[in-house]
């Protein structure tokens, strides 16, 4: 298994960050296999989404509706108000996803991008582990 | 890695389509390993669910409650009214799942089926990539 | 592929059960690879979450808000009132997740634990299949 940890700058706002290029570079020249994208953080997730047409911002709005960042809904409270919601998010948007790789190329659809979903304003950088099981 | 793309007819309504048989055929005689089911579309997901007892229709209702198909909630608008919700769905119901295979048989529980979740009425057929990493 | 089924006691309440130790024992001395955690039940999921600081209980509350355990929302009704919600849950919190393993150690972040999410009060024990693809 080839494995590597990359670093992504997320800043101090809730963000969806497109990491497709980084994953594509990692699997280039690796033949066929499955690549796992794994975020070793308790307040972020990984998703596959169309980016650039508004859905990334739409997702952040949906997260606020589905898991309201309101302190009194959560026992786990520290940091920025509503941060308890960030700790529940990874159960719904998991920190792990698998994408097939064919001849060193991600087998994504035309409109799919791999994104880091990070509602947590308290961590300005994030690690992501990429792992490729080839044949 | 053995890999193959199948085509599924989803029609013009929101649907949950049972694809267990197609995946079971793909892994038959493949020994032990992990099969990945991946949908290369930006408005559909893959899930594991009991089918045939109403939960498939219950899931479609839940999607409409959790991600209301109402244009004014989404920046990404085109096609059928409420289609912006379809573009947010894959963050919550991911287009990728892994199922263990033992001696060529899916290691599903008695009541589990693998399903394509497709709220998008604008695409009547869908591709699904099946990939098996064996040992 | 190394594979094994473990049994977890969940009792008669809605619970989040930390299974990190069981998975860590399973992968110990297995080198590098990907471990899949798979629950062969139609009313439970697997998640990666911080435990011990309230987020496990916060998640159970969030499940009740997002998928209300109210009979009239679901066609699939049997067992405990509101059980129809349990059958929809696995579409949102999937029964399958993959975690990278480096030199026999789970590559989890400091605050991440692997948990079984089981809102179903009708099943006091659950099986979980662990499968490791190594190199």
C-alpha cells in the first residue's frame, strides 16, 4: 500500500475544500486499485460533490439546518459557539471514502470532485491521509 | 482488481433501486475480498438498506424532509424544481460503499440490500462501477 | 484478506458503543493496509467520532431530531414504536467504513474512535465483521 499525508489550509471559516487535484496526483502512475481518503480529525468529513456551481455553499447551509450550531443542543461544548455540532458531523459525513482508480486515473464522474468538509473554524489546517491499494 | 461498469434504469421518478443481484453476480467465484460500489454521478448515492418492507419509500420521504426540494434553499438551480437538493445529497448518502466478500458471496446480513438512491428525475439511466480487490 | 466476526453487546437502549479496541486488536501485527468495519444488520451504522466528551449522546439526540422515531412518518412499522426510523438510519450513517492501518496500528486521529451506532432497542447483541486487506 502506498500512503501519504497531505496538509490542507482551511482557514477560520466553515469551508468545503476541493482536494481532487491532490488525490489525482497521488494516484497518477499507480495502475488500477482503490484509493482511500481519510481525515484524521474528529470535526471534519470527506465528500464527493459537484463544486463551482454553488453546491459547496449549499452544503454548508444544509449542515447548519440539519445540525444547528446552537450550544444548547449539545453536551460537548468548547471553542467557538455551536462547536458541538462539528463533533456530530462526522457520523453523517464520514471522514473516510473510497474511490476507484483505473490506470492511474480517478474513476470520478464528469461533475464529481473530492472535497474536505470542515465546519470547524478553530483549526486552520488539516491533515488528510491518502492510501492506495493497487494490484 | 476486477472492475466493471453496469447500467441501471432509474426512470423519471425519485427512486431507490435494489442492485444486490447485480453486485452478487459480479463477485461470484471471486474468493475473499472487498467490493466497492461507486456511482460516478453528482446527484445519487449508494446505501445498504432493507428493501421490500417500505423502508425504500420511507427513505425517499426522509430525504425530502432533511433536504427539502425547494429552490430558494439552494444556489445551484437548474433542471427540475428543487434539483439543488439532489446535488447536496451525495455528501450525506455517499456515492461509494465497500462490502466484504467471502468465498464469492456478499457478506450482507439477512435484511440488507445494496441500493442506488437516486432523487434526480432528470437522468433516466445511471452507471455504477463495481470494483473487487481480492486476495 | 484476514476477516473475523466479533459480537458486541448493545443492550435495550439506543447506544453508541466504542469498538476501537476490538478493531485495534484485530489489525495488530498486520502491517500496512485498509481495514473495513461492516455491520451486517439493517438498523445500525458505523461511525468515527470523539467519545467520552458527550458527542456520543449528542449524536443519539441528533438522530432523534433528524429521523424522528414517530410511527406515522414510516411505512415500515414493527417492534418498538418509531422503529421505522431505525431502518432508514443506515442510508445516512452507513454500516461500512474503511480505516487505514500503518504498521499494525489504526491511523486514527487523536480524538477519533470507531463506534457502532445502534438506535434499535430490539436487538441486544450485534455482529460486526472486520476485514483487513494488507500488502
